[in-house]
C-alpha cells in the first residue's frame, strides 16, 4: 500500500511541476495558450499573474517531494497537508475557472491522500 501511496503522491507532484513549467515559462507560447485556452493578448497581459500561480504550484510540488524524501511521521504529515492543499486548490479552481481542474488536480490528490492514510 505504501508503494501505491508513494507513486500517486509522486504523480501529483509531477503534475504540479508540469503546471509550474506551463504557467511560469510557457504561458505566452502556443502550448501554454492552448492548455489554458487564452488569446495571445490575454496571455501577454496576464504573464506576471500566471508566473505567480506557477510559483505557488511549485511550493505544492516541493512539499510533496519533501514528504516522499522525509518519510516517517514528518513525511506522513507533509503528504497529508500538501495533498489536502492540492485538493482544496483544485476544488476552488474547478468552481471558479474550469471543471477540468477537478479531474487534473483534485481527483489524483484525493486518491493519493486516501492511499497515504490507508498505508499509515
């Protein structure tokens, strides 16, 4: 069970690392605009805000990576906290931006959280 929890937690971290790249470095590119459905004008105007969002996603990924490295009680606490943060961020994003965020962020994080709790 621990292996499955670790794999899914790592997957959630990887998703957020990819989001960091999209929001901080690819926002103004055709790939970034296609991913988020933005126009070139909107992407140019919101570039700084997107980079800020990317930084926050980086913190989520860093917390999950630390959880995997730390192990034990500390790793467990970090995994639970940061997976809950991802779930809440995904729920908010789904309610305010796109329901797709629920599937991309909240669902994998919720399954990872369940596995982390069951592995304890």
